[in-house]
C-alpha cells in the first residue's frame, strides 16, 4: 500500500484485481504466502514412502505430485527416494505452487545447507553439490535429479486437471491456511486427479476430519483415496 501510495486495503484490493495489474497481484501472492519448508521435513512420511516404493508392483513407476511445493525441498526429497528405488528407469515428479517467486527458487535448486539438516548424509553426498567460495554454506541439487521434477504454477482453489491421474499427492502444511469450506473444495479438486487407492499426505498438524469422507486414514496425516462416488 505504501509503495503504491494507496490509502487503504480496499483501494489496494481493487488495484491488484484490475485487468493489467497481474504482476502486482502476483507480488501480493508472493508476499502473503508462508513458504517455510526444508528437506526431509516430517521424516516419517518419507520413511513410509520409501517402503511403498520398495514394494511397488506397478509396471510403471508411480506418479507423484507435490501440490504446494514451495521452494522445492519437498519434491526434491521425493525425487531422491524415487532415484533410489527406480534409478535410471523412466519416472518424473509433478510439483506446483501458487507463488512464482518460490517456483523460480525451486527451479534454481540452490539452498543454504541449513535446509538439509534432516536429510540423510548419504543423500546429501549422492545428490547434492557442495558450494565453494561465494557459495560456501550452500548446496546445489544435481542436474540429473533436477530434470526429473516438472514445476508449474497452480492455484489449489481452482479445479485441477492433469493428463494422467497420479498415484500419490503431497499436500502438506497448506490446508492450515484455509477455512473448512475451502479445505473441502481443495480436497475435492485434488481427488479428481488421484487414482482410486492413491495416497494423500497432509501435514502432521492437519486433518481431513469433517473435511472429506472420500479418504480412509491409514497413518498419522496419511490417507488412502476410496475413489469417486458411484
Ligand atoms: C508452508 S509451505 C509448505 C511447503 C511443503 N509442502 C512442506 O510441507 O514443507 C505452503 C505453500 O503453499 C502454497 N500455497 C498457499 N496457497 C496456495 C494456493 N491457493 N494454491 C497453491 N499453493 C498455495 C504457498 O505458496 C507455500 O509455498
């Protein structure tokens, strides 16, 4: 408001919603979203995913979507587990967020080492390059892994369409920002992109209780999709 010399929030809202002011609107989104994330966050989820991947029976590797990926640590952690399980076989990961600033940072894949405290050292050594000189204290993700993750901007509040339904959705630490009605709408939107029996990971401080009956709880913050209603 101050930068644009606007008097109040109403004036700001009408400014950012005017056609032609899309850049200003994106800036508001980038400033308003909370983007905290790090590698191997909520490790129980990744340990469980690792066991699912190890026992995977499908002809093709599973398709996984990180639907509020922030600066990319979550999809890149998933990519490390996929690389361990499927190596050079064909696989890729979808990752999306509403914040263009976060997506740019995710595509660059340069992170302070402090974001990798939870990451097993073997993964750090195998999939990350250690920064030197100006980049001391940073890690850069290996190109081979970076190329496996497709980033795109998506707003969870809009109906979602994907070319292929996915086997697993990570939707962690984003539902907390919405009221129950919006949470239901988001879950409904996303479930259309999930295969029956597919897995949905949400944050450990979140729940689908009273939000959706289309999922069965199988572990803390982990659900299995029952499939679309007949
Ligand atoms: C706290 S981060 C969670 C990152 C990661 N999933 C994790 O658990 O570490 C929440 C992310 O949700 C994104 N977000 C918020 N509202 C959104 C929306 N309507 N559509 C898509 N992403 C959204 C934010 O931009 C932010 O990057």
